[in-house]
């Protein structure tokens, strides 16, 4: 029987593209998209879609039994910036959804889980450059705390209950199909939109704020690769460091100016600057490279080409 996949949080930035990619690999009927509402009609109309509340065990179980799901990708989460506004909501959503999915696997309703962690697991005391896989982790955002605790629970469920849960620490993800929501790295998506629509962007991070980032295609490839890797090759059952590119708002603006000469950027750091200042500048992902042959394809130049080309087409057809 074909593997049946459920994506929870399929309307979001990463969940939506994961849905399209998994459907192209496994076939439309084998990939069930789900979310708490119908907020992304492209996803809703692209195949089987169910309303699932990630905070409600019964709601997930119902969908799992109805579609005889084997594998869950849990992509629902409250990100760093929104999490600072609603700390308890972030805690509740990020932790209860993970426990529900881990417990479904423990009870053998499903056999495999993907759960993303984040560079937000790191904090002000972490070495900032080429941050190693194993290092000091004292996150100072609610989002980071939920991801760090989540990693501990993933490893615990693997060790104690043999739950096949796989995870990686995504850097900021840049894409053109679906907007990110509520993250500190969102500027790196907004800037491309504003470059095309306004010719100007006011950055909420300062010009020298360097953060680890990745183009969506690489993030999706990494996710598929870790899920396809033979279990015995995975030496990390908390979460893998994952890296592609690091840049500052100034670097990205200069790259955009190669395409749009009169593009202007100004800087007005807000509360998200304080979050960014606690995160690494670059990540050492040598363990992911060794364990499952991870290697990214997009650098800043290639990503900027693609972002401006695709967004240019999108805005041209919307006119
Ligand atoms: N992109 C996320 C955020 O900014 C980090 O994982 O919150």
C-alpha cells in the first residue's frame, strides 16, 4: 500500500510548498493537506483538504483514521515575533501539537513524523559563527524555548518509545508563493515584494544584522531527504543543524540593486531586532552533510534572480 501522508499547517509558508512537492512525488490521493481554516485557497483547491485543529488530539486522530495516515508533517507553529506578543498561546500551540503527534506515533496510529525546529533554539550565549551542532542552547524567545523543549521530547520519544521522528533546525526561509507570518526573518521575503511594488523597503532589522537563511527549494529538498534517509544513518534524533546562506539586509539590498538600480532601503529596527541579536550569524551543518548528504543549491545571487523573476510575473498578472 502506498504511504499516506498528512500535512498539518498546510496553508502556511512551508506547509503549502511541501504539500505541492509531496503530491508531485506520491500522487494527489496520497497526500492530505490540513489546516485550522481555509486561509490558502491554492492549497485547499489543489487536492484533498481537511480542517484539522493541531491542538486537538481527537481532531488529528479523526483525520488519521479516516485516511489511514502513515506519516505526519507537523508544520503548524507560532513563530518568534508573534510568540513574543502571545507567549502562552505560542507555548500551547507549539507544544500541544507536538505532543499529540508524538503520542499518535507512540500509540502506533502513525509510523513516522517530521517536525521542524529552528535556529531560534539558540540564544545570546551561543557561539554566533559556524554554530556547531552541539553547543550552548539558552533561547530567550518563547518560540525558541518551545523548539528547544520540543527537540528534547523528540529525542525522548525516539529513545524510550522508538518513535521515528525526524527534525531539522530551519534557518529563515525565503519563498515567493506563500508569505511567511510572524517571524523575525520575514524581512527577507517582504523586501523582494516591496522592491517590485514600491521600489523601497523599510527594514525592521538593522543593516548589519546577519542571519542564516535558505531558499524554499532547498528547505523542501532537505525535508524530503531527511525523511527518505535510512533510519540507521540518522545520528541525531533531536534536530539537525541546517545551513545554506547568511546575509544582512544590506547584502540583500545590494543584490536587488543589481536588478532594480533605483531600489532604496531604509532601516528602522523594532522589537524584532532584539530577537535577531540573540541568534547565530551562521550555522555549521556538517553533521547533516555527513549523515544524509545535505548540500544546498541556492546562494544569494541565484535566489534573488528567482525571487524577482517569479514575483515580477505574479505582480504583472495581478495588474
Ligand atoms: N523564521 C523563523 C522566525 O523568524 C525562525 O525559525 O521566527
